[in-house]
């Protein structure tokens, strides 16, 4: 479990692991230099349960670095990942352990998730593929795995690549697939996945979309050439990108627009910028015009467009 400034939720997350029906585990927590009361809460649990081991980073290094450190320290046959603001069901570890014991060909297993808000109230459920073949087909479109739900074999092949910010888990799953490792989800709700209303800004959504696209590019490179160019990648080009105020490159704007279909305000904002800087007569004028029908009408139209795959043709142009 990587923890950073999660004092509101970390106690519930830790307790959900310590309460597991499966008892034979170690809980490794890496506090990523939290500045709130997270570490004090963690230390109270350390004193109560010998299965809990805590490390604290001297400086904030982000979740991928902290998770990799924890994985290296793990002694168990399997490793499970837990996020500091989510909740595991009572039988999560038991069911995933038994599944991996019985299914030697599966490297990693996740699960379905119930969505909860800041107050722990259920607000929805996941709709993700279960079987490996469908997950494999789905991977290049989106991430079908809840990172906080996974358990995998501790053979030291699983890693979060630390330059893929905001979607290092998605890149890790693509890496596994390109190595021929099988992934499945249990058809059970084994975690409560917390969705925070302030968790992702427009700027962060843009950067996340760009990093996801880069992870997909790397995946396709590995399939076609046997390796990717991750070593040459400089994440600063995305981390420092400014699509809000300054004139942005046409390529970046086009990618952001085509990946903003589920964000009404984002689509209007970035398609307007495309028109402003690159001319009124371009294929993305359609996206901008669609946003004027109101949010409900917009969502209906977008679903219709997706069904006939019109936006794919625009994307290719």
C-alpha cells in the first residue's frame, strides 16, 4: 500500500486488510512523505499488528516508486496491491489466493469493484471484462483492471514504470500482456473503489490521456519491433504541457479532443482552441458544435456517433 496524504481514509483501508479472513500475510505500507496525519495513523496500527511493516520516503516520489519499493520488499508467494483510500472486502485475499493456486496459467487477477464517494456511499458498480481473451482485446482501448484489486505472482517480473505518470498501472498491464502473461478478473465485487470529486482536474485529465496514449504506443512498438523506446522517453513533454493558456501543437490538441468525449466541458474547451488556432474549417468543428445542444443532448449524440464510428474517421484525418 502506497500512502500519500490519505488521513481521511487510510485507517479504513488498513483495517479492511487486517480484518481479512485469510490471515497469513504481511502488509507493507510505504508512506510517500505525507504531510498530513497519515503516518501517525499508520504507526498506531504498526503497534497493534506485527504483520504490518511501514517504510517512509524522505521526499515525495509518487505512487509508482513507492509501490515498486514495496514489491521488492515483499516475501510472499503472491503480492496484492491496495490503495490508501479504497476498501477490500472481507474475503478478497482468500478468494484471489485460491484462484491463483488453482489456475497456474493466470499471472494476475483483479476483481469487479463497487464505486463509493468520499463518504463511503455506493454510487455505482464496475462494468469490466472478466476472461483473459476479452481483457486482451480490450487493453488497447482502455484499462479494464482496477489496480487496487490486483494480486499477482511474486516472480519479480511485475513492475510499474516510473516515467508513465497517472497511468503506470495501465502501462504495467500492457507490459504483462506483451510478455504473454495472462490476466483475469474475478466476477465478484472484492473492493470498494473510492471516487473523489476533486481527484482529477482538467489539466490532469489531459496529461493522463497523453500518458495512456504513450503506453499504447510502447505496447505496439514491443509487438512490432520486440522492444519499445521507454528509455528515451522524457515525461517532461507531458508533465509540463500547457493546453490551457498558450497556443498548443495541433497534434496534442487533436489527441486531447478525441479523448475528451466523456467530458462535456473539456470537449468544448479544446475543440474551441483547435478552431481558434488552426482554422474554422476542420473536422473537429463538429465536436464543438455538438456541445451547444446542452449536456443531455450532447451525450445522446455522442453515443450515436460512437455507434456508427464516425469519430474514428475524424480521428484518422
